[in-house]
DNA sequence: CGACATATGTCGATGATCAACCTATGCTCG
DNA sequence: CGAGCATAGGTTGATCATCGACATATGTCG
């Protein structure tokens, strides 16, 4: 399992869930913020990803509520989800370091 | 252009080309090394990616040679390719930092 | 002679994301 | 009071990078 690297929307989604549970619409705005406006999660991407991550056991629904007549469903990272995010960031950091090391060899200041 | 994030095989491919030009088969082994054996570039992925990156202007063929009766085609990063890699690593580093910051808020030592 | 490393490539399937659409409520502005 | 926007949930078909399998050829080792 989990042999293939996650894509940027998924990584940002897990990052947006890393500190506390959030509901779908809040995740879209949070990802927008985290990525400095670069990534706007589409609902198609979001709900497909949440369904997939739940099936993988990385994310789970922790509650629902109605605020001002609007329904909210909250999602949270599981222990496995936290582990996955920790592992992914470690691997990415290593790759980024290696890329920058090679760029410096070439004379590029990264 | 270049709105969508590159995937891990592409990132590793650019990283493998970051210090010096390499030929296809050498890129497969180099990516394997960089990723500590985690990512084995399939030739389907490699040559499709090289074709795509050439069309994007990030990679170009810099020479060909025959060594021990075997044909080698060398690929290198262009200026745009270097810029793309620098930008990508900067964005990834920022996301990784943000993910780790949130994980620490949760009490996870990343 | 058979197997393996080196070297380049093609092709159909898979799957994550995108773009576009849908429903519904509450608030604000004119 | 009606239009438009932000909030909140979702589905569906298309796109495209990657995967897995296959194809071809040479040099080397046992």
C-alpha cells in the first residue's frame, strides 16, 4: 500500500487537517491559504480525495453539526494519517535537499 | 502554463538532471539512488516525461554517443528547467514546513 | 547457450485531478 | 423583494501522468 506518492492537492489536504478537524468547505479555503492562493481545491477533487483517504484509513469523520441552517461534516486525521503525513514530509524534505545540493553543484543558489 | 504540480517521478527526474546531463538508463538508476530505492522509473514514464519536458522547454538533448556498441542519448536541463526545479523545491519546502508546524501544534514531533 | 545488465522505446490501463455542473440556505445591497 | 454572493454539500465525464507489460538489440559472465 501507499507505494505511489500523493499529489499536491492530497498533501495540502492532509496538511490542512494536521492541526485540527475541519469540514469540507473550510478545507478548500485552508488549502487556498496554505498554498498562498496557488491551489484551489475543486469539490470533485476534495470529496473524491476524502472518500479515498477514509478508505485508506488516513481520515475519518469525527462529527456533524448544523450552523446557521448549513450542514457541516467534520473530517480528521487518524493515527495512520498522521504517520503518513510525517513520512511524506520527511521524504519530500530529503528530495528537496538533494535537488538543492545538486543545483548548488551547478552554481545555482537555490 | 505549469499550473499543475509535477509528480514525484518528474521531480526526481529533474533532480537527477540537476548536476549534469545524463542518458535515459542512467536516469533510471540515478532516480533509484536518490529515492533510496523507493522509486523505480518505468521506461514508459521516463520517455513520456522526457518528451513532455522537452516540449515544455525544460529539458533538451545535448548529445549522443555509442559506448560498447550501445547507443546513449544525453538529456540536460535548460535554463527554464533549472528555474522550474528551483521554484518547485521552494514551494515544496514551504508546504513541508507548514505541515510540520501544524503537526507540532498537535504534539507530533516531526 | 542462457541469463543478466545495458540501452531505447511503444502501448493500453489505471487513477488522481480538473472543469463543469447541481442543490440548498443565509446575508447584503439596491 | 429580488439578485447576487458566500457558505455548504455533492456528482460526472474528460484529461493526462504514471504504471505494467511488451519489444528490440548488444555485451558480458558463467
